[in-house]
């Protein structure tokens, strides 16, 4: 693979691998809680603790394809570093959501709201990258440096709760 191409996606690949490890962790939590029920087969219903772990895992799995799509689109079409930073923030927030869901359901709300904001940021980066592509094709003017500057400036604002 061309070294320049790998240099443009290495941070995205690292964030993706970390997210896979996090998914494995969530799956093990569901499996361990299933074993604690002393059942011979995996069931979707059971103790309240199992219900919480299973539902939290399912909610994270439901949002995962959207996260991967906007992460890679934003990183490839706009700017890799802010996209990777937002991706790491999303993984942190998803962990907070998962752990919060295991407590009282209201503890998971901040993680959920914060996660939505990060997904929106990545989506906006995707749209900016796609628009820049068409601006280059139609007008011949490249706005890439402006977009990268704006996304680099805005990405630290994701830390504000």
C-alpha cells in the first residue's frame, strides 16, 4: 500500500481498532452476565442486571455503523486528526454511556447527548468534505485548508460538556 495513503488513514484505523476492542469488552460483559443467570443458553430476557447490560450493549451496537461511516468519511474527505480526536471522544462517551446505563438510566443521558453532538460534528465534517470536492470540480477552487483550519479549531470544543 502506498505510504502516503497509509499516512492519511493511520489514525482512523487506530480509532477503529480501539472501537473493536471496546465492542469485544461490551460483548464479554453481556456474556458474563448471561453466565451469572445460570442458564444453559443465551437468552434475551433474564435478571434486571442482564437486561441492563444487554440493552446498553444493543444501544451501542445500533449506533456503531453510523459512527464508523461518519468517522471514515470525515477523516478521508475532510481532515484525519480532528476526525480521529472526535472518534476517540465518542468512544470515551460510549463507555460512559454503557457504564451509566448499568447504574440508573438517568446516568446514561449525559453520555447519550454528548455522543449525539460528536456524531453531528463528524457528520458536518463529512458534508464539508463532500461540498469541497464538488466546489473543486465545478469552480476549481479548493477550500480544503479553510475546512481543516475550522475543523481543527472546533474539535477541542467537543470537550465542553
